[in-house]
C-alpha cells in the first residue's frame, strides 16, 4: 500500500508517471485511454515495476493504474518505510490537508493528457462546497489532435480550467479556502480574486506560471504551498491499508 502513497506524493512534487512503480503480479497488457498507445505492460527493472509501451517507458501523464493493480498493492500490505507500522490511523487530517488530498482524487477525472488539475472549495465553517477538474465542456470528447504533445500549447486555449468549473458551482464569497493540486495560472488568479476567496493552499508550484504570488499579495489573499509536514500527513493517511479496506 505504501507504493500507492508514494505514487500520489510523487505527483505533488513532480507530475510525471514514469518514475512511479507498482508490484502488480502477473504481467497485464493494457491500453492508455488518453494516448491509446498499445500494448502497455508492466516490466520489472532493478526491483522496481515500470509501465512500458512498445517504444520504452510510457510517459503519458493521463494514465491511471488499473483497479487490479491498486488491489494488489492493498493486499500486499506494504507500508511506506517512513511511516509508523501502527495499524490504526490515530490522527485527523486538518481541513487544508483534507482539501488538498481531495484535489489529488479530483484530478482523476481530468481529460488533459499533460497537466491534470483539480480544485476543492471549502467554506468558512469547513464544509466542502465543490470539487472540480480541468477539461472540455461537458459532453464533448477530446479530439485526437489534442493528445499530440506538439499541439500542447494550442490545446490549452480550449480547455476549461478547474477554477473556472469550480466557481460556476458556488456563490460569490462562499468559498473561504481553495485547495489545489498545483498553483493557479494568472487567469485563474483573477477568477479566484473575483470570487472573494480568502485563502489558497496548493501542493506543488506550477512551473509554467509564477505570477500568482505577486497577484495574491496585491489583493491581500493568503496563498501558500502546503508544508512538508502536512504533505507527510497526507502520505501517512494514504499509506494505511486500514483506510482502504473497503477496496479489498
């Protein structure tokens, strides 16, 4: 189970799948639902398992591990080496940790092959108001050309951002805390400010935009990256098999 936690925490630090690994048991041929490369299969390299396509390690960020792989991790009862071996979770996540963990789950619905984002809106009285992710308008299918890395920049002009989708669901001023898996772009910063959000917490800085810090400072919006301690708390929660026993 520890490897699944490592996978999610790796995404906080580096949103690439090629460095994650699993212990899936027998080799399974699968197809990536985003780039449709096939066959994809698991291969062990230096005691680690990697997902390969015909041309080498598969690097499409959109790939999600099949449920049989997740189940095998749970059944093996592997514990993260940095986590206590106590079988019972005896600590409660803070509302910020909870929100950011939900953003990791929320981005599982994203259709973007390259940058999957998610936002979680939380009210002042600590209620979850909504969870969103980036993608095309509801009902639309992602055309093949948007999955081509050479069209990444052009593709971005058509995608609806997680923040846009999120604030279409709630009233202005209702969201007190916004939890994100990555820091917002400048366009989303304007949306956040316009909706009177007071606090923004994110897991990882978005490398393509660094304007958000000055923007939020100008508008007096509290914005910060989640602390290493809080990231570790999320990792510990995800490492506990007892928290996922319903999947077995």
